[in-house]
């Protein structure tokens, strides 16, 4: 019952308005089912093949979130059922999601990923690249995607000040984006930030969606 207990611990202290994405990547269906039986319905995966296999074999009322780096050639596999794509990091990817969503007869909810960490390896727009993309306005012609907010990952560091600074910078940009491009759009309301080791700081900085894996399911065996 470890998973159930871990889950309850996190949910018990979650403020109103903050939702938990249980990140189940690399963990088997049995682990997901334990969390499901404890009431969890939102799960996050970062590999297309793994997500597809789990979606096919697990209960249909699970809300699947794709949280990883998405390649354009794989968009078509998840678009028919995915509930939220967290990692849109280029206009090209957004346009491909739109195209496949139109084919599937859906409107797919998406978050724009911003690069807020100091590490160079993480994906995402810079603030300026994102401003430029939103200013160009072509995204508004994509009627089968819905931009619902932003996502970011802080640096993988023990420096709490650094983490706070990065989360706050994303929150500030979120407010700017809401004001400048989404003032009349109530759907633009999600700020996806915070993982097992930093979700408290993320919540303090305004997160509405935390993505927690190892603190629920234990360490992953890569
Ligand atoms: C794996 C992953 C998480 C969860 O990480 P934990 O440290 O296990 O909580 C969150 N977000 C993204 C994008 C991930 O890839």
C-alpha cells in the first residue's frame, strides 16, 4: 500500500486549485492501478509508445497527459485520446498537433514549454522566442488545439533560491502572457511546474499542475 500512502500524503496537503499529475513513466500497470484505486485519475507519461500501450490496457476514464519531448512524427499516435500535452516547444509541433487533431475530430489541449533552467539540455522556448511566436499570431488560426497555459522545469539543483527564481520567472511570464494574448480566454489558466523534489516551491510560486513521479511510485529503473 506504499503507493496509496504516498499519494494520500501529497493530496492531503495540496492547496485548492492545484492538481496532481501522477507521473507513471517506467512503472508497470499494477502500480498505476493501485493509484487509480486510491482515486487518482490524471497520469503523466513521457514516451509515446509506453503511453499508447498503457492507454490501451488501462481504464478508459484515466486522463492521460503527455509530459515528455514530443517528436512531430509521433504526434498522430497520441492525439486521438491524450488529454493534455505539456511540452509544446515549437510552432511546428503545435501545427502538427492541430493537423492530427483535425483528422481525429478533436480539439487537443496544449501547454507551451518554456526553458527556465540553467541546464542546456532541457527543451522549451525562451521567453523571447515564445513572445515572438505569440505575437506572430498564426497560432490563432489553429482551431483544433487549445492553448491552456505554460509548463517548465527548474534546474536540477539543491539551490532553493535558484529554483524559486526560476519558478517565479515562469509565473511572471504566465501573467504577462495571460494579459497580452489570452485576456479574453478563460482556458488559459494552467501553470505546470513542480516535480518530486521541488513541488512545494512550485506551488508557492503559483503552480496549478504538479507532475510528481518518484515520490509516489518510488525510484525508476531506467
Ligand atoms: C519524469 C518527469 C517528472 C517527474 O519526476 P519525479 O522527479 O519522478 O517526480 C515530471 N516532469 C517531467 C517533464 C518528467 O519528465
